C-alpha cells in the first residue's frame, strides 16, 4: 500500500468543479479545505483554487500516482502550453510516503513544495504533524514561509467519496 500527498489546483473555468473531479478520481483518505491563491510563476492570470488530498491505494507505486494525476488533468481538459500558465486542473504528486526519486520525470518529494504556501498551508491543516522529507516539519516550513496570500474559502467545499 502506498499513501500519497497530492496538491490540486485550478484557475480556469469551473475551478471548484475541476478540483472536485480530481477528488472524485482519487482514493482520498482526507481532503483539505479550499484555499484561493495568487498565481505562482506566470502571474498574469486568474487566481487559483487549491487543496491537498491525502490518498492511499494498495496496488500503486509512485509512477501509478503520476499516471493517475496526469489522467485526471487530461480528463479536465488540461492544455500544456505555458509552464506555470493557466490550467483547468493541476495535480502534483508532492510526496509518496517512504519513497524518494531523483528521476526528472517524477522528483519525490516535489522539489519546490517547501517554497509553496499553497501546498504547505492546506497540508498543515490536514496533517499538523507531517514532515516534508529533506525539509522538516510542515509547521516549521509554514512558519518560515508565512501564509500571506493563501486565503481560506469557507464558502467552498470539496466532498470526498
């Protein structure tokens, strides 16, 4: 059995609907609240809705998580034209518990997760005692990075199956 932490985000079309489609397609154990954040990288685009999903599946390895993430993005009409550009759905594998990878197609843990409040703040909500391998406790990372610009959207909810 593998357990993965996945970051989901959307800033095009039915943002909440795209996030819900990702949650529906994942064997979710827990889903964070929805947060709204300014874009990262290419900043001339709409704000994102973001959440974290902790998922587990007995017959999956890290490559299966990546394939599932890409399948969910494709089903939501994801087009890869501009790196860090607008997207209907972005599903990033942040970590697979107990797995590290330096393969450029799937670096684990995610090489920039420790820099991204839109990943760390919702993850902290779900797993306050979690650590990001190689970087330390999520709580310490959030304290160092801050949560400015990560706005809780109490009016929006995702439902795990």
